[in-house]
């Protein structure tokens, strides 16, 4: 099993969610986060004063998935989250040791 963590631009969330639902991805967790990479933030004007915004709003999606579906999920996210501009995001893939469904006690793939 793998845990896929996806960081994308907020306006791409619904498009990514719909694309993943179309391939049968049933569950995910979404968090609103802030961060920066190569973009290094940007300047904004507020009431005539310019200030630097270091951390940009992003969306973090976590998906626990069977090993066989990882490549499919990664390809879908790359296609749907792509804008071609800096800040499109990142995909991180981690080994998931165990998953447990609290309600039923199912473990691993059965819990997904």
C-alpha cells in the first residue's frame, strides 16, 4: 500500500477530485495549506501598501491506495493539475505500513 500526498493550486481541487472519482478512487482527505517552493511567494498591494506574501495558499490531498493503482493516480493528477506555470504542485509517494478501519476493524487493503 502507498500513501500519495498531492500539493496543488486550490482552483484545481474540484477538477482533480472529479478525475479521480471517474477512475474509482473512493476516498481522500483534503487540507488547505500554505507553502512555497521555487515561487518564493509574491508581492501584493493592500490599501496602497505593498507587502510580501511568503506562503501561498495550496491544497493538500492524501490518498491511501493499493500499489497497483499508484501509477494511474499519479498520471491522472499530473494531467488534471497541470497549468504549465510555476507552482503547479508536487506529488509525494510514501510506503504505507498499515491501514485500519476503526468501525469494522478491517486492515490494510480491506480498510481502504
